[in-house]
C-alpha cells in the first residue's frame, strides 16, 4: 500500500477492538505509522485499551462503535469525516460466538449471531463507504474464520468437521466471506469504487475471550494476515479469503468426494424417475 506523507498519515478504524485480536490489530497498525481509531461499544473499556497502547503508538484514538447500532456508526463516520475526510483502512473485526449444540440451535441464537457477525459488517461498510471512496488506497479487511471453509468443515478429520456447537458462528462467517466476494465484485464494476480492495482474513485458532482462551495461536500471530491485507499494494488481490499460508480452500472438496456425490445423485435421480442407474442393464 502506498502510504500518505507523514503529515497526512493513513487513517484506520478497527471495530471490536478493546480486547483480543482487534486490540492487537490496532497495535500493529499503529506501529505502521497510522492514526488508528479503536472501535468499542464501551467507551470506558475502549479508552483504557487505547491508553495502554499509547506508549507504543501515540496516535490511537478510542471511538464508540456498536456494529449492531447504525446510529453509533453514523456518528463515528461523521467524526472521521470531520477530522480526516477519508478512511484508508477498515478492519471489520467485531464478532460474537454463542456456542450451542447443533440440534438445539434456535432462530434467536442465529439472529443474535448474525446481527453482529453479518449485518454488523454490512452496517459498518455502509456507514464508512463514502470515507473509503475518498481515500487514495482504501483497504477493507473482514474477519472470517477457518470454520467458514466449506471444504474443511466437510472433512471429519478437521476440528471444524468434528464440531457441532458452532452452527450460528460458522455459517455467519461463511456469509462474511460471500459478502466480501460480492462487495469486491461491485467495487470492480464501478469506476468510483474500483480502487477499494476488500478481503476476508482468518486468524486461525487464536486464544481470545471468544473461545475462553482455548486457541493454539497468539493474537500476534493471528493479526499478521490482517496487517498484510490492510496494507496491500495496488496490484494486490480483492475478494479473496486468506490465512497466513495463502488462500483458504473455501469450497473445494476432495476429488473422490465430488465424484462420489455425482454418482450418488445420478443413482438417486434414476431411482426416483423409474429408470435404471447409468451403466446398468435394464430387465
């Protein structure tokens, strides 16, 4: 990413940033010389986090942002617009995880999760889009999850294929990856938005309050891919889904599984239609 002159430092906003991954992303963006707005629903907690990080990065500013509340996002956009007239980096990090056994998952559980994880992303981008459009090299990073990979979640050998308590969370993060693709496609088609790059990142199984610190990776490790996508050069990708190793296999299934599915579908269809499966002899 081409950085602005020192007197015109890049401006970043990270939602859900008073703790965990979001806080670490703020730290790392600040180290890159950006003015970083630390978005938090609770201003007291946001201010405390910003004060803690100030020793390393003095240009960290707490900002009240509740992604489930469009009014706070509008006020945040108004503040950023008045102070800077643009937004160079948006990291849509705010998210929730409400574990519930798959067969006990309710619509209420799904709605509570989607309100933050999916609709919160839409509200945030909607509010910040005019400011992103005004930036020279705007970058948007949405936070997905490895559990959003249909390929990995379909594999019983992975932790995601074995989990049965994250129906709402995993499906919401799969929705985030599709939102990312759709926004990227829309930006490319419109001349006034074609300079905006948006990508989804998965930090891996990091230890945060979201999973009761059960993860095997640190927030420092998880933030690395977010920083990479937030500072992409102008010839970088848009509409992708990435982790530290590169592109995440979002939807690819193993060849043997795909072949098996095709054969099963043909046999099932033939049976329903009263015809023998292809390759079998009639009567």
